[in-house]
């Protein structure tokens, strides 16, 4: 009889365990699926009576939606061209592999942006959430380059960083032309890699060629789907942020209202002999105590005011110092005396040390010469008497920044946008034509030759400048301030044997007051 009762209890316990397990499974499915029905609260604590195992709730099947054709083709571009590029980057490894995988993340972020534009209407003000992932990937690509300029693979890193700018094509009126233009910046560094590794290591060669192919395919893709810029779903589109949530497949933070309810508690199993439930979390620590004010502080201030109120009587308690005790009149006493250190001298503020004067330019360690094209900006720096002409193959949208060049001859071939020069000595520059201006700041013994057209020349703190104008650049406007020994060389008239005419820029101005206003006149010296 006892054995039968024991068997009945064991069977009951097994049924209860099965019921508890079934309930846990149902709760896990309800947590995974927000649309599932919530269980009643009373089911958390199981009754001592056996219960039937409920049938598990079937998860709803995902709704299959066909992708727009532009997204399908972009997925093909990622899988084929970008995938091949990442595979070659992983073979090289190191920084190259890290940067290649960041490129993959950038294209995935762009795919999300394109999918949102296919679902949503164009927002009046673009939410920053749409570009967050793309910016993160782009920053990672550029940071790998900037943090590893001493790497022997810097040309690899620079080529990839230059190309990622092309992913901003959706702000250009003609996206395909924009991508083709950015491809030129990639090839500046990429061709160096092709030349170096063509016979050395074919993997590096194929890696750069695969990167070229990505943007060639991207250009063809844009000519097909977005020839005149990015398009949005203006017909039946939804809100951009709502579309972003749908594309990512997870609900974003709500616009307001109460917070979502916490998950249901884990059921307690009333199993005889089972372990007790875990203790509740400890209470939060008490707030920090506000330190009480020192009782003696008020009395100290009272004593200070009492001494101040004494007036001249405060000096009555002082005694006259004898000459034998004066260290400034007794050398022996001054040599043997030491100033005792105050116990709180370490806490006393010290006067700031005098600032160090910067070293002269000729005593500073010079950095290696630099001639780099980053995006649409040329950086020409630290050339010191190279002995040959430094040529800059500029384009119409390129800006040229020249700094700290000494006894250097630069030649800008073809038409550029603008040129900025600072802190150069003995610099000579030959310019074809410019769209904008030439800015020259803090230069000595500067020479400029303009063969074509340049609208404006700005000179500030220039000591010794010679500007050669051609017949095409006579309309150039020249602005100078704090400049000395500046001469403008005018070309001879066509068909004559005249010499070049030298015209000095005025340096001395006479100012007088006439009718309540200042009148400035150039001082001319005849002789």
C-alpha cells in the first residue's frame, strides 16, 4: 500500500513538472513574439493539483514581401562586387581586412537608406537617424587611415578612404557623374598600389581592381535607377522613421506614452525539497550625507572681523625687529637660515611657470615633404629646396593648400578652384587659371606667375613679392595689407619690343581729415 502511494506521488510530481515546463515554453514564446497573448498572472504559481499540458501557440509566419527592383539590384552589387572586395581584403588581413569590412558595413547602411526612400515620402527635414549607420562606417574607414599613416600599406588605406566619399551621391544632382569624379581620387592612390604590387603580390593588385569595380558598377546602377538624383515614394509613401523601423525589422522607440510593461515573472515551482527562491535585490544606497558646517568656522570669521575693527591698534602687539635678526642685512644669518615648510604648503597654489618661447623656424625639426590629394583638396607641405619643379595635376574643383615650403618651385597644371599659401619662404608658383582666388599669408620672397585668368589675389603680411601677369590676367584684382616690397610685372604690348613693366604696390599712405571724414592719399616720391 505504501509503495502504491509513493508511486502515485511520483506520478503526480512528474505531471506537475511537465505542466511547469509547458508553461515556461509558452512564456518564452510570448516574450519572443510581442503579438502573442499575455498569460494570466495566476499561472505563475503552480497549484498542487496536476494539470493538463496546454498546446503550444504556433508562431505566425513572416509575411513575404517582394523587394523593389532597385533594392534587389543593389543587393546583387553588394553580394558580388563588394563581397569579392571583402574576400580579397581578408586574404591580405590586418588593417586592410578591417577597413574592407567597414566598407561592407557602409554599403549595407546605404542599402537601408535606399530601401527607406522606396517606402517613404521625402521628409522636409531629414532625420539624422537615417544617416547614423552610414556616418559610423565612414568614420571608421577614415579613422583607420588617419591612425596608421606610418603603415607601409598607407596607399591601400588612402585609396579606400577616398572612395567612401562617393557613397554621398544622393545629395548630387547627377549621382553617376559624382561617383565617376570620386573614382579619380581613388585612382591617385590605387594606381600606386597597382604599380608596386603588379609583379610582387597579385592579391594586392586584385584588391584595388575589385575596389575600382565596385564604383564602376555603382555608377552603372545609378544611371539606371537614379539618373537625376535620389527619388522617394511620394505617391503612397509612409513616414521616413516608420519606414526605417520596418526596414530594420524591429520597432523603434515610441513617440510618447507609458513605457512597455516589464516581462512576466519567472514561475515558482512548489516542488518539495526544491531550492528556495533567490533573495530580492538589495535596497538602493542612501543619499550622500551633506557635510555639516564646521562649528569653528563662524567663530574664526568673528575673530577676523574683530581684528579688522581694531584699526591702527592692531599693530600694537608687534615688536621692532633688531638689525641682528634681519637676514637681508646679515649675510651669515641669511646663509644659515632656512624657511620652515608650512604643514599645508602642499595645498597652497603655485604661481604658473612662464610659458616657453617657441623655437625659431630654422631650429625646428622639419617634417617629411607631403603632396597628397584628399577628396578635392591638395596638401603641399614641408618641401625644402627639392631641386626640381613640383607639379600639381589639379582639376577645376580642386583646392590647393600650400604650407611651410622653402625655396620651392610649384607648377599648377590645368585650371584649379583656389589656392591658399601660408608660412613659405622663397616660394615660386606658376598658375594656369583659377576659378576663385589666391590667398598668400605670412610669406617672404614670394613669386607668382599667372598664365591664364585669376579673378583675385589676396596678400597679407608678405615681405618681398613679385607678381607676373599675362595679357589674359590683367583684370586680376589685387588686395594687399601689411605688405612690403611688392611689385607687379605687366606684360609688354603685343607686337612690340617693349620690356616687361615693373609697377610697385604703394606702401605709404597719407591720411588727412577733410570735412569731418578721413581722406587717404598715396604718397608718391618723384626723383
